[in-house]
C-alpha cells in the first residue's frame, strides 16, 4: 500500500535540503575573511611558506656560486698591495755618519737619509697572474658545472614534491568536505526513511523489524557523519600547515565534486617506464656522477705540470736615493709537481672512490624509480577501472532513483522505496568521491616519478572541479 507524503514529511525534506546547503556553506566559509582558494592559489601560498622548498632553493643559489669559484681559477688574478715601513737601522753608515764628508755647496752630508738611524719607505706593487696551462683547473670547472645542475634538479624535485604534498592535503580536505556534505544528506534521508517506516508500522502495513533496521542505518550514518567531520578538521589543519594560512575550499567543489569525471590517463606500462629517465632525482644523481667523474679527473691531473704568466709592477719610495726603485717584471712560470708526501695520490684515490659511490647511487635510483613507476601504473590502472565502473553505477543509481520517484508519483510504489534508492545513490557518490581522490593521487604519483609533475597539473585540477566542468 503506497504511503503518500504527509505535511510533516514535506517539512522534513525541506529542512534536509536547507541543512545540506548550510553544511556546504559552513565548509566554504570556515573563516569569513578567507578568500576561496583553489589548487594553484594554495600552491602559491605553500611556496612562500614551505621550509623544505626554501632550503632547496637557497642550496641551489649557493651551489651556483661554486661554478664562478671554479671559473676564477682560469681567469686572470690581479692583486694590488701597498706597505709603509719605518725601521731603526744600525749599520756602518749610521755608526760612522760623522766620517761622511759634508757637501760645501749645501752644507749637508750627501744622501743624509742613508746615515739616519730611523728610516722609512713605502712600497706599491701590482701583480697579475694568468694560468696558461692547468688541466686540473679546467676539469674542476667542468665538475662544478655538473654540481650546479645537480642542485638545480634537486630544487626541481623539491618543488614537485611540494606540489604532490599540497595536492594530497588538498584532495584529502576536499574529499572529507564532500563526505560531510553527502553524509549529511544521507542522514537526513535515513531520518525520513525512519519516520516513514515508523508511520507505516503505526498504520499496520509495516513491521517493527523494519523500524529497527531503519533506526540502525540512521545511527550508523550519524556516526559516519561525525567521523567525516573529524577527518575534515584534521585534513584542513594539515592543509593550513602546508600553506601557512587558512584555505577555503570552493562551495561548488564540495557540493558537486562527486559529479565530475576526469580525463583518464592512458598509455602502456612500457611507455611510462620509458619516461623514468626524466625523474628529477635520477637526473640529479646523473649530474652528481658526472661531477664526481670530473673531480676524479681533476685530482689525477694534479700530477701534471702547470704553466702561468705573471706580470708585476713595483714602486719603492724612500728618502735614500739608492733605495728608490721602479720595476716592471714579466715571467713565465713552469711548475712540475714532484712529491707532496702522497697527498695528491691519496686525493686521487679518494675522488675515484667518490665517483664509484655516486655511480652506485645512480643505479640504485634508477632501480627504485622504475619499481615506483610500475607500482604507480598498476594503481592508476586499477583506480581508472574502478572509476569507470562507479561512473556506470552512478548513472544506473540515478536512473533507479528517478524510476522510484515516478512510481511513487503514480502511487505504484512507496516513498520508502524512493528513500532507499536515494540512500543507495549517496553510497555510490561517497565511493565515487573516494575513488576519484585515489585516482588523482595515483595520477600525481606517476607524474612525479616520471618528472612530469608541474603547476599545470594543478591548473587541470582547478578546471576539473570548477563548476563549469560539472556533469
């Protein structure tokens, strides 16, 4: 026997709709002073706040200077020096100055400064040195350039990892907010179902068992809602810790996020594995191998002779005219290392061992990232298939609900059937929202491990969840 809607039931439905809207409004306006923030905006906040990214950036800046330091060994080295000397002199001139004849024309001793016990003079000198042949310095410069590349890739990886961590935190907060919204609707629907079942029981067309079953389902939904609210608070706190400020998720994303369907990622496992060489960590390790190889070559080349060109100018000013001088010097200096106590050989062996260690780390990185891409591809494929299946389930559940509503309108079915169909649709929506989040995280993971993760991925997420893309 179909049970028509009562005025009280209509009031409950209206209040359910208003409650759901209130929940979404509450989630969207957690702080009335906070502007709506999408993935890209949240990432910009995180870039200004995240200490790990700052560390990688400043380390990259410091490493860039190493390049100039190594280059300086190949460029001219100019040095200007000046000195002023005041000294007490005790020699034959100062001890026997009384024997020095006096010049009749001046009445003074000739070059009197030489016979003064306290003498002073100043020296100005300019030296310029240019390396002509220095194989070790050239190889050290090449090694420094590779070290700069390594720090650059390390910074790129840190930025990609921040995108991953930010996206993960944002998706967790968004999914939790969607769960709160859907669980609230589900709870209201189950409350209506309980009221309707209880009414049927009072009219003698239902059973007490149905009332107890409806009560149990309502209580479980209430527990799920409280748990979802707790998860949302935790996820929101984690997101705020990453960005350094409160983040307000767009209202439309919360209400309709479960309706979107992403552009599914394709490709075979082998195609994804071929991109693993673009992984920023692997590129950093490869640059490190090349840098250590350059250091080893540079250490070995310290046994080779070096050739330098030196130019100098010296000006010595002194009251003693015999001490005054102005000299220009040009020289070519050949240095042949003969023996340094074994230091050069030890440094060479040390650099060779460091190169072998870097090569081992590079091979380990390739192995680890290859396995990571394989795992990410498997997860991505699994979530893609589940997402497609849930999309079909979502459509069929929606069709079932519409059919139940038509039957109720025609008095061919009960409102309990409608409420049961709506409850099933809420369950599908919850599962779809969770699976969508898992799929997007798997997509982020495989892009991270193949070096393709960038801010454009966040822009795609903004477009995906934007209200214009809702189905």
